[in-house]
């Protein structure tokens, strides 16, 4: 799928292609880029494009979720690092949130019919679906939430919805992934591009997380993941952190 590149511009470096999109960046971005160029020369500068499809219900996000778009997450606030309603290919996805990384939380997920429910205690800001839990069901829609175990932390944020691709939609992804086999960074980036092009938020971030854990010195990976984080207001603080690591 040939689409224009969104460029990430870093001071002192050449343009780095970070993501692919069928839409051009909003016109207001050129002004912000000019402002960044006149500021601290070490700050990353990027041409950012907000793409549709990562959040299937962006207008339904609550004020609490959108509040997470501020450049700080403090005072015990917990913010889900996810679309209000996003699609996923993996049947054992990962989930992320922002808050106190040393705190304990209860992760809870249930399907929309109320027939399936699963919970687990976790310390930190992420949970990867464990092998001892039954996988999610293709075509299923679930609600997941995080509740801080300490009453000293802020109230839990609203739940997010995750929609698992149905079998009829998975075949196209399967075929594309079969063409991107391999264990190197470039093969992983190719897989992440497939997920990105199909607006699969969870899978794209999971792929880049895995690549960064394997190749922590590959700074281009942070720019690529930052381009994904840039698509949601609630994860723009994470985008800033990733862009700051691109050299």
C-alpha cells in the first residue's frame, strides 16, 4: 500500500520517515515547526498528521481521558494509554496506562455480553495478556479498565473498548504478515507498518515495544513509535518522550 511518508525532523539530522498515511499534515503544523526551530536546537521537531481510524469512537472519550493529553500526568492521575475504542489483531494483546509506576493496580476486562470477565493484580504501568488466561475471541468486543489499589491515588479512569478482529477480517492481515517474516529490525518494522496501515493501535505499539526491547540503541524505533503515540491526545506525552530519544 503506497502512501506518502510523514517526516520526523530532528535538529542536526536529516529527515527520518516515521509512518505512512493517506492524509497530509494539518496546515497549522508548519507554524508550530517554525516555532520549534527558533527554540531549543536540541528539541525534536516533527511534521505531525492526525489520522483517522485508530479511535473508532473519538467523540465519546470522556473529559477525564482527554485530560490526559496535557504534558504532565501527576497528582496520582491514571490515564489509559489507548483509544477510547480501538481494534486489535492479537488475541493476547498488551495494555498500557500512565500513572505511578510503583503502584499496584487491578486490571479488569469483560466482554460486552457480560458472560466473560477476568481480573489480575499488577504492579507497574502495563500488562501483557498471560498464557494462563484464555485468549480473547475473534469478533468480540471488550471493556478494560484499571483501578488503583490505593485509595490515595486518583479515581480510576473510564474504561476503554477493544474490538478483536473477526475471522473474516483476519485473513488479510495473515496474508500480509506472511510476507514480512524474519527476526531483524527491518522485518519487525515491516510488520508494524502492516498494523499501522490497518489502524491496529495495540498491535502496532506491541511490535515497536518488542523491537525496542531487542534493539534499544536503534533510535529510529523511538521515532516510529512516537508517530503512533502522536495519533491520540492521551499518548502525546509518550510521543514527546520517544521523540526526545531520536538523534
